[in-house]
């Protein structure tokens, strides 16, 4: 099998514009798979694989390009010392406005030609989503995500995969061992700031995204939070406590920003999503509507203590018993619903492939149950024939009116 080499189209374009004829770069090899990713510049995200030296050259004639292998070998014979370390050589030639490319790999058995492919530029990266989503619009939208746990982190990556181009990520925590089973990050990222780890996950899906990160507790930096809400097109509150949600609510109302709040119920038995649309009921109205009576999930001892969900007087044994986390697969439905709602709001008014949902997803509150236990024990089973009760594994939407006596939004 031929080795496979990927190069970034935008970097080759920049090399051609620079006037340079050749440049040394770096490639990362997947050992045993004969796959290489070659870069002219060190990538934004630390790549996987083993690093090797790669050589890039723009050739001036078709004859030289046709004889690129001889060109590669002649450099060894000419005494170029750096060539002794080169594992890959990529050659390009512009022939009637068509950029032709060849690549050669040094192996133990000699030099062999490789298949070379482009990682496309930004305009072509999400062509498969065109028609369904307005990718050109989404790449100019900024999403503010506050809280990068198993909810916010997953939502960020899904939005990047959909073509959203600008993000602001806020969280003050690091990746810890208890996060791994449900988080997008793995054990190789233990100890990293969640903001940096999720930023890298976004850039692996969309290397052209613009990602700003803030490693802070928003409750202690309301001035910073206000500035970020002002410049965002939509706000995602994926935090795990009401203090932060109330602070987000106040500023979202003030600056008329659509805001989504998502949460999971203890042991991910279910979950819900509330969406604030300017002029409609706010998060405080929601809290007073007798809808949010379920016990929220406590995902870690540390966060439970900090938020007050675990009382200070609780013993270590009792506190650990209160930490009840659910399965990642039980959280995904809530994340997916939030992503759907976010994309719908960002595309609202446009003639996109999801426009039909504008007349269907009109509720401000959505609730989902994973199984019939505890808080959802009175729900019907998935295969129930009766329509008198809600069933599990299905979304339900609720409309409720703005509280005219709300101490927050009624004063705006």
C-alpha cells in the first residue's frame, strides 16, 4: 500500500504567495499505518503521531516536476546536510492554473512515491453541510459557552462540526480523572485547563475557527461576563449552579441575547433545556413556574461543596454518596437538543434546510426522561399504548407565560 500524506491547502497557498521556493517543515507519522500529516508551520493543536522532518519545494518547470524523484535524490548527493534528516519531500508545480503535487517518503527499503491529499481551505471544509445549514453565515457567528463539562464541551465540538466559526469559552476548572468517563477529553489531557482542551478539540474539527478562552469564575468577574455576552450572537449557560445562571440571566436580558440553559437530573435519569428569547419568560420566570423541581446532578465532590449542593456539615461518607453521576449516553440527548436549538436560532429567518423547525420548536422549556425511576417513575414506558402520560425517551415541550411580577425581566 502506498503511504498517504495530507498537507494543508492554505499553507501551500501561503508558500506560493511568499516568493519562497522551498521550506523545511514537520510531519507527524502514524507508526505502522503509513499515514503522515505534513505542516509548513507548527499546527495550532499538538498533533498525534511521531514527528519527522518534511521538505517542501515549488518547482519551476514541468520537466523538473516530472523528474521530481531525481530532484529529491540529487539533493542527497549534493551534500545538503539537512536532507539527511528528511523523511518526506513534497513537490508542487503550477501548470495552467492547476497545482500539481507529488510526494516521496524515505523508507528502510528505499524511496517510494506517496499518495498526497489536501486538507481543504475554509470555504470547502463544510461543503456537505451546505443546503442544510447556512455555513457562510454560521462561520461569522460567535457562540459564548459558559461551563465546559460533559455538556458544554460536547456542544462546542458539535457546533464546530456544523460550521460555527467563532467561540468564546469560559471555565475555571481543569480536566480531572472523574471527568474522563463522560467528557470529550481523554486521559492524555488530565490536568489541562478545560478551556484549552476544548479549544483544541474545536480546532481539530475546524482548524479555521477563532476561539477565545477565559479561565475564570464568572461570578467573580461580572464585568468580563457582560462584555462577552454583548459580543456574542447566542449564549450557552452549561454551568451546574443557579448563582451563575442568575448572573447570566440578568445580563442576557439586559443585552437582549438568546440564551440556553441545560442540565441533567440526578444520575442522568433525564434532563431539560430552557431557552430565553428576548421578550419572553426569563430564567427567573422559569424558576417560579414550578417546573424545576427535580434534583440536579452533583458531578463531583469538589463542585458539590463549592456550590452548596452538598452541605458543609455533611460527612465525607455522606458527601460521597451524594455524588451521583450518570452515563455519557444519557447526557447526549440533552446536548443534541441544545445543539439543534442553537443552530435553529443562529439560522433563524434564513432559508436553510432546518427552517421548518422554526414553526415546531417554539417552546421555551423541553424535558426528556431516560428511564422510569425516581423523578420519572410515574411516566409511561417507551412502548406504552396509552397517551395519557408522557413516555420515556421522547422530548416534550412546554409553553409558559412571562411572569408579569418577575423581579428581573419585568423591570427591563
